[in-house]
C-alpha cells in the first residue's frame, strides 16, 4: 500500500470512488434518481474544483495499491470556528473494506491536523441512517453531540450526526489500538 497526497490528475478517480461509495451505502438515504443519474457528474465537478486550485487548508490523501485507488480522505483545517477541522470525506473501495484502510487514513489526517491545526477540534458529519459509518465513528471514540438536517445534493433534507474529537492528537490516540498498516509515503 502506498500513501500519497492527491493531485489534480487524481480528481476523476476520487470522484468515481466517491460516487460508487454513495451508490452503495446511501440507497434509501439519498434520492434514487440522484444516485442513478446525477451523483457521478456532481462528484466530478466537486473534485475537479477542489483539486484544480486547492485552498491552503485542504488536505486530500490517497491510499493506492499498484496504482489502483483503494481509498481517500479529505479534510479542511480550521473549517469551523467552534468545532475546528472537518473531515469532509472518507471512502474506501468496497474490495478493500475491513482491512484497516479507513483507520489508517484517519491516522494520517490526524497527523496533519496535529501539525498544522494543533489547537483545533476535529469533527465530521455522517448521515444518521448510514449505520456502518455511525458504528465505525462511535467505535473510534467520536463524541456524537449534535443531530441536524443536511441539505443533500438530491434536494432532500437528511438527518445527520456530528462526531467530534477535542484535537488531532485526541483523534490519533483513539485510533492507536487499530493502526496496523505499514504504508509507503510518496
């Protein structure tokens, strides 16, 4: 496995994995028509925009195996005055789930947060009905302290939960028992 920082040339692969993940796990949560006909184009536009001229506080990491994208994570440092740095996206290809890649990506982003935004909290938003994600973040020690409605790109309002950690160091500590992968950084 190889870890690398995303570049503009990666936007299509990231968008494709993001759309596939949403199609897989957001059935019955997001609109059927959106998932079948719009999600890929919408994710392509999002990732092309994010990677063409990334803001200074954006960090996107990829895990690859033999050039194949296995997973990615995206964070925006100091995104919210009160909650701090947001982990905006974490997706792992279905063929690589259950191998610790999500935990490893979180551990790597926690290091970045510790280095550049050490005084900030960390948070992420997860759809309430996305049970596998809710269980994952609860298991990793995230404090779920807020439930609200998200204006989803399909036009519906979706209940979401907000998970928080006090800092990047706090997130890293919560992941220590689960980090086991040896990654090569490029």
